[in-house]
């Protein structure tokens, strides 16, 4: 005797025969047996997908035949109406003294033309055939690889360049950076040397007096940026502020799309700096994005987001798109 025993749900001599009202088809327990009658065969044909498709095809053919017949009748009636409609003679143009046409004659001619057109439409006359220009293809091929702001085609034939938005005069800016921030800080300092923005302190350039903005860089354990009495701890906000001073970022409505893309990549860079984001994943996403656009702002020129991401991702071998993009940025910061 086995250790465990499972009792059947029904007795062995129980005949499983569900009620026919539960099924649209005959019971599969007794298929082909006593229940195979005319009603079962009809139900099978009604639910057969092949039969249903054939019926739909026949119904569609009948509808097409009726539509064709109605169109033929309409064309015949239009032809008869066109043949029976007499052509109206053009209104005579009266010439007044000096060889000029009378204004009243012009008005009468316009009225006659309008009435003639209305009579033709009422009689069911066919409209004029479209011109050759209008009868061409209904669609046109457009190159969507264009910058949103300048409408330039994205091509490698154009030399790389930094974006030149209007620079913001921020006065004195104090920035505290950590050891991990030195890469992008030096890169922004190199841009500041070209755009009259002074960097002093740990990271400095050779911009003297008369600078639009003076950035004092200090070393510390916690990142921070301070302008007057306003202090921020978020790197993403600090990058946008420094980018505005350098002309690499804009908050104007005309650059909304570019600013939105930059915010997305600056957020990824901020997560990587906090050791929350994945640098390799960001690099793969950048490779996919750069396969379509020439910068991470979806525009042609290099922005602050490109410079920051360039110095946040790992140094070494990169995917093809990222490698070309990185070399372009490095060449601009020399």
C-alpha cells in the first residue's frame, strides 16, 4: 500500500457529460458519438474561422460590386449633363475713352463668371483636372537631421565649435570642488580663457582684469557654489550657472529643446558623481544619442553638458561615436 493516496474527484464509474447549454459546440467528451447531429454540424460551421472569413470576403465583393455600379451610373449622368449644358458667351468688354476698361463692365464680367460656375456645379460638371505640380507625389522627403535652432544639416564637413549663447554677467562666484570635480573644472576654465571669464584659485586661467565673471575655485570635501548670499549644493544647478556665464547654456525660450537635453545629461553626470549612476550605461546611451546628433544638446555646437559628460565618463577606449565626440571636445579645449 502506498504511503500517500489521492482520491479521485469523481467515482470511477461516473460519466462526465456536461450540459449542452454550457457549450456552443458538442461536448468534446462524446465528439462524433450520439450528439453528432445537424445542429452540431451547423454550430461547427458557424464557429469555423475559415468559413467566417469566406463569408466576409463574399460580403466585401458584393459591396464592391454595388459601389462600382453606382460610380458608373454617376459618371454616365455627369457626361450627359455636361453635353446638354450650353456654353455661355463671354461678356463683351467695353472700351471707354483713353483705352481703359469700364469698371462696370468688369463687375458684370465677374458676375457672369460666378453665375456660370454655379450653374456648372449645380449641373454636376466635373472639376478641372489638377495641374502637373499638384498631381505629383503627395509626400516629400525632408532631411530631419537638422538643428532645431539654426536649421543646419548635421554633417561632419562643418568644423566643430562651442555654442555661443549670450553670456550672463554674474560678478564674483565662489566654487568649492572635490578631487573628482577637477576634470570638468579645468575644462570650463579653458573655455573661460577664450570668453573673458576669469578662474582663480585651485583652477585658474590667464584672464586678467575686466572679466565678465570671476570664478574663485577652492578645494573641499563637499561641493558647493555661492553667489553673494545664494548658495547651492547641487552640481546640476552649478553647471547650468557656470554654463550661463560661459555662454554654453541658455534659459531663453528659443533654446528650450537644447536646455531640456542638457538637463537630462547633466542629471546623469550628477548621479555618477554621487556614485549612484552607472558610467558605462551612460556611455552606451551617449553612443546611441550621438549616432543621430553631433552633441548631447541635439544641436551642432558643443555645450556645457558635452564638456561635463566628457570628463565624467571613464577614460580609455570608447564606442566609435563617443570616441569621435570626445576627440572633438578635446580639440576645442586646447
